[in-house]
C-alpha cells in the first residue's frame, strides 16, 4: 500500500485503535495488500456497542466474552459481575479495552 492509502485508512479508523499501536500497524500496512487491510479494519468492534454491552449485560460477562476474554467472562458470570462493582467498572473501561482488542486483532490479521 502507498503512504497516502495507509494514512487514509488509519485516519478513517483512528477512533477504533489505540494510539500506541499505530506505528506497528503502519509498518504492517506497508507490506499488506489493500483488500486484506480493508478486511482487517472492517472486523473492528465499536466502543459504543461495548459500553452498552458492559452496562446492560456486564453482570453476565457478555462484554468480556465478546472481546475474547473467556476466562474473565466466566469469572464475571459466576460472581454476577463482582456483585455489580466489576460490571460498573467495566462499563467505564470498555472503550480502552475495545481499542486495544481491535489493534491487536488488526496486527494479527496483517
């Protein structure tokens, strides 16, 4: 991909990835095919969706299951979201966890 294409792709998706992962993503995008790069960014999860899931279904660990954290999802399910405390904390930390998950997933697909 060209530098302009990489810049455009990252600018369009900057709200879905963590800033500390941007240099590594740029490096991998330079060697990637445009179709593969588009597919990698298309599979990103939205922050708003994860906040809603953590807020409404946090006691059941749904937000953790969606981010591939099965062990923590089961623990959250068995403790009913840490008596609601863990679920409430997760509803505030969901955007950062989602951006990190998206960044790591993009890197693994490229």
